[in-house]
């Protein structure tokens, strides 16, 4: 091979120096292709419009698989035994649009659970789980239609603030009910129905906090009063004993008389 200026390079030298470079590129593409198309052993994967649908329902899973294809567009994890959605559980799934976690045993959703998928996710099913509350940050910037029905929700200020920011599935919104509530009369009622009636759990929370602060302040005040009373009574007792002691001492006139008597005798 001849280069400008008359320089020459043999074909063997080019092969010797060029092959590792092209081999590295080839291996990189192969690795990325395997990463994108690999399927967890416990799941079944199919193709949809060039992307991957991962079917992991009813596989007795106790946690979300880690080795999911990066081109996953639909992830079905219903009817398992998953109890927790950890932070960044789906961060390597930028194409994810549908996520079904219904009918598990989920109790905890961490604040960063859906980081990385908030923009593209279109449907999120968390129905039929064991959730009583979720942090407001967990659904931040999430535009998906969300199903939260049939969970043992505890109706209070935090849940009210969470629901206010969500796009709830209209077909199941009336099945999101208060299992328990800071106001017992609302237990068993649909959350939306309670909120639409004008109930504000956050106001009740503030009132409860004010009452707690008043009770605490009253308790401290009572303790201060009790201490003052004890201090006064204790000092009164000391003063009484001191007075009795002074009374028991001989008076100066008595001492003078005794001194005169002694002088006369002498």
C-alpha cells in the first residue's frame, strides 16, 4: 500500500495493526446486541415492533429481575411475590412504556423507584398489593396512567398529596379506598369520593399537630408549676426547722443573767 509522499505500508502490517481495532468494534456491537436481547431465565421474551416484551407473570419471583433487556417496551410482573420496588429498579430500561406489577405483595415503594422511566412510561399497574402509603417523590414527573386499586391505603395528608399529582386510571379510580384513615368515619370509602366531599386530610393533620403541641406545652407547664410548689414547700420546711432551732437557743438576757450569777458566786 502506497501513501502520499511515497511512504509504503505492507498489507501484513495493516492487518497486524488494523485487526485489533475492528475486532474491538465487532465485539462491542456483539456485546451490546446480547445485552439488548438477553432474556431473564425465569421469563419469556417476545418481539413487538422491534422492541422486547418481557413476560414474567406467575413465576414466583420475590424481587424484580436485574438482567432485563435494555430494549424492553413492556414488562409484565403480575402474580408474583415481590414485596419492594427499590430505587432505580428500572433505570436501564429507557424504552419501557408498560409496567404491570399487579397482584404481588408490594409494601414499599422507594422514593427513586421509577427514576429513568418517568418520561416514556405510559401505563403502571400497582393494583392488588399491600401498600398503605407511598412517598410523594416516587411518582414525581411520572406521566403514566396509574392503577392503585385494591391496596390497604391509610388515608392521611401524604396520600392526599400523592393522589393530587397522579393521572389515575379512570376505570379503577373508585376502587382506591381508605382501608384506614386519620378520621375513622372515612374508612372503607373511596378516596376520591371523600376528597370530593370537601375533606382535607392535611387540615386535620395540622389540627392534630396543634393539639399535640398544646398537650405537650401544658404538660411542661404543669411540671414547672409542680416544681415551683415543691421548691416553696421544701424551703418552707427548712425555714420552719431553722426557726425552731433559733428558738431553742438561749436568749441574750438569759445568758446575761447566767453570767451575773457566776460573777456573784466567784
